[in-house]
C-alpha cells in the first residue's frame, strides 16, 4: 500500500527543531519523535487496527504519529473512557493492539513494547475483518456517549484538511500551539496535525485554563496560539482574558459549536485592542475537522457568522425538496463539498472495508443562511444533536443509554445544556450518576427534571416541542 508523502512521513526533515514540549520539562525534537514513533510501530509490524488511549502527553502523540507514518489504523479514544464502554468498543472492533498508559485498560497481560509511561499491549482478538485500503484513522462521532459509530477518515481527507487549515491560518514554523482540547477530539487533533506538518512546536499539557500552571506554561514557552470551543470562551471571559498580559500570542481560534454573536463581538474587540487575531471556524468530524473559517479582518462586521468555505471546499444551501437555494438570507440545509469529506461511518469492524459512501458531499444537518456577501450563518439543527462543551452529543443515543438502565426518559436542550426529563422522581440520582460516570458529560452540562408523562402525539411520536427547555 502506497503511503509516500502522507502526513508525518517527512517530519524528520525538521531535525533538531523541537516538536513537542510537555509541561515545560520534557522536550522532544522532530528527529526523536520520528524515531520513537517508528520504534513503536515496528513492534506492531503490520497494517491493523490499534486503540490509542489519548492524553495530552508525549507518548500519546508518539503512538499516533507512529501509526500514521506506518499505515496502521488508530482508533482514538479518551484515556479516561468508562471501562464498560471501552469493553463494548473492544468487542465491537477487535483491535490487534492497545497503546495506553493504564494496564487495567488493556484487558490483557501481553505487553510487547514500552516507551516511558505508555505500553503496547497485544490483544487476543482475531482480525476477522478487512481494513479499507484508504482508511487511515477512526474517530468517534460523539465521544461523550461511547457510541460504537466511528467516522472513517482517509489519508486524502486528513492531508487535504491539514493543508487547507495551514493555508488559511498561515501557520508558520515559528508558531507554538498550546493544547486546550483533547487530542482524540477532531478539533484538538487537527491542531496537532497542522502544527507538526509545518515543523512548528506543540506545547502539551493536561492543565486546564482554570489552572495557574496552564498560564505559567503559556508564558514560559511563549505560546503563539490556542483553540477553544464556546465553553472555553466563557471561561476566558470569567478569567478576564482582556486583562491578561500574553505578549507572545498571535491568534486564537474557535470551533466546536456556535459562539454567540455578543461573545464573538466581545472577544474580537479584545483581540483588536491587544493585536491578536480571532478566527471563528466551523467543522464536523465527518469532514475531518473544519469546513469554514471567518477571516479575522471580517470578524467585527460579520460577528455571528461561520464565515466562508475553507480553501478547496464549497458550501451550498438546499431546500426541503433538495433544490439549491440561490437567493441570500433564505434558510436551508447546509451542504459541503470537498476532499476532506470522509468515507462515512463504521458501526462495527465489518464496516471498515466499506467504500466511499459520501463521494465528497456532506449534508451537515445544520440549517443556515447566506448573506449577500457570501458569508454563512448557522441558525439551527436539522437533527437531534447538541454540542456540550465542544463535544457533539446525540440526544437519541443518550435516551437509549438511560432506557437500557431502566430509566424512562426523553432528552432535549440547547448547546451546553442537555435536559433529561424522567417520569420517576425516585430515579433522579440514578440518572445523574449514570450520565456523570458513564458518558463523560460533565455535571455542569446537563440537568435532570421530573415530568409526569412524556408528551406524545396520537400516533405515539414524542412531542419535543411541548418540553420546556429554559
């Protein structure tokens, strides 16, 4: 299988340049990263499926780079995933190996290689499936719920999106990106991809923005950029970002959900005063990472917009009949075309050899409009998804998970606030505990409310519009 010139294949050319910094105490050059990545991959020795337990640490990046450099297909999962959900994913996909810092996570004693805090464990699963020739990477569609549905990303998808992002953000070798997002999240992973691709530096930390260590590291390592979801910007506002002294900062990015117009205006004003650039973006895992960006020079006059399509991509709007909408300010479903549109989903290992189902066209499920200047504005969702602190959550999946626990419920809400209505008040604690402990949705992102009965139509369909979400 030909993988020449694929992402990370030539990062060794950056030699002694620092690729990774972890918490200011561990520095890894590009040459060292390539060598460590290849040593890990040598112990796998073939094209197969590998689960990567992701953390914002050097060894996690080593495993990821090793897989992509050597045609091995990684499944990116959070290192803190619930054990039961992990077990379900393992049984569903039968990976040949697991790369993890936790022995208990491996469900096996067979350690075949170790790199500091991470070990490579061989599983006992039989590879009773085929991997598609173009398949490069598998990412979850909704990491918070442990859904077995994974997005099938190809080498072309990743390369196209990486090069496009590098172009429109003008990422340079002198840039230093500090992590604010997990690397198994498509947005966080694209930040890693783009900066390593140009020989820039990635500052790894698991400290949050609320931790003084984050900002001490930011200043010590002279970070030039970071990305955030809408919730990140709410935190920055509480921290009085406008009063911070960050002389090395060049630009900040936002994706992972809609940033309300007022917040966009506020942060753009801060950035203009400080000499930073604010770049708003829009993307989905199904398009590898990003589909649009709002050029920083337009941030003030187009606040609330997701901007224009990225280089190499194209947007259109369609009406209920599937016809393209030509007039401005008419709402329709947002459709994207580009080489970064993935091949589709896998719901089990039997789907890993499926052909390209999207053919470069993605129906986003978002309703949007386009103004007279060609800038797009997302106004709502066609399907039942929410963004909870940057992670996409499928409301139907949450309902089904709770029903499996014997909890009759219905889910609704708005971005960053999932509301779960239950019909048995005595199950409130059970519902809260299950969501908190088994899905990864933080306690601040949802509420459980009692409802006497679930409103339904005569045909039995749930009347979601009858539920009060405030």
